[in-house]
C-alpha cells in the first residue's frame, strides 16, 4: 500500500513534456518577426513617400517655370541704309527686335539666349556680344528721339567685324527691375530691350542688306522657357529710313 502511494505521488509531481508550450513560443517568435518586418516596411514606405513628394514638388516648380517663362516680341524694326533722297534705293542693313517677358514669366538671362535667323536659304545662330551692350533706360535719349534712335551708330559700334557675323547686341530701353548689367543682362517683369542684329554681316550681304519683299524667319530661344517666333516679310517698297517689319 505504501509503495503504491509513493508511485502515485511520484506520477503526480513529476515534470511532463508540454508540446503546447513549444508551439506557443514558436508563434511568439513568428509574431515578433512579423512586427519587425512591418516596421521596416513602414519606414521604407515613409522614406520613399517623402522622397517622391520632394521630387514632385521640385518637378512641379520647374514645369511651372518652364511653361510660364518666355519672351514676347513687341515689334521688329529695320534700318534702311540709303543715301541721298531715295529711300526706295536702299536695303535693310540692321534690325532691332523689341522684346519683353511673358506675363508671369520668371527672370531671363539674355546672356544665355540664342537667336536663329534664316534668309534666302542661309541660316545663322547668334549669341550675345557683351561688347554691343548699351543701357539707355530712364534717360531722355530714347524717349525724345523715338524708334530712329535705336539705330544710332554708337549702339552698333560695339560689334567687331567678326562678332557681328555670329552675335547680337542689347539696347536696354526699360530697366524697371534694375537687374541689367553688361555681363549679366537679366530681363525681368516691366523691362524692355532691343536685340540688335547687323544682318548685312550675319548673311555676308556685302554692300547691301535685306531686299524688299523677302521672308525672314527665326526664333529667340531663352535658356529656360518658351521661344519667341520671328516671322516677317520685308516691305515691297522702302519709303523711309526706319521701317516696321512686324
């Protein structure tokens, strides 16, 4: 009897293998691993979303600036180089393209702007010549003399014989922003300039210039923003010293 009681007590207090406990620990490990993976994935998603938002904002700003920025051509004038009293005997040797920024346009650095021109099958690409830069804004010179003053010899004298073939000059007519400088001519809202081109030199028209009834096309291409289209036909008869071409 005593032996049987000892055996029963031994069985009662003996440690038994518990498979349910092992299963519980495994489940806990898997759960912790899933939490860690989810945390890492969330961190990656948050970082990626932040980077995408930053890039989207930058791209949006650049796109808006690209779309809104650009030049508007107000008018194009030509200088009829004739002698005596017969303007119809001359040809247009110089042109001045009056431009200003688009409404809502950002600032445009004209030093990084190019002009392309095509005349009678010949094409040319022009860049800015700082030697042919003049600022007459807020002075009486332009206001009192009108358009003819644009073709003052002094404004074109900055061109060298070589530069005049491949470059254009700048005559500042309005400098509301005060942002113009010879080496950094920045066109801002309210500003207006004349882009000066010696077409005789550009197209190697020795002793002459643009003849009557001829088509001239081209573009003004700023570093950023929309281009301005040049498209005019010279008058069939030249009747004055200064001619409006567009």
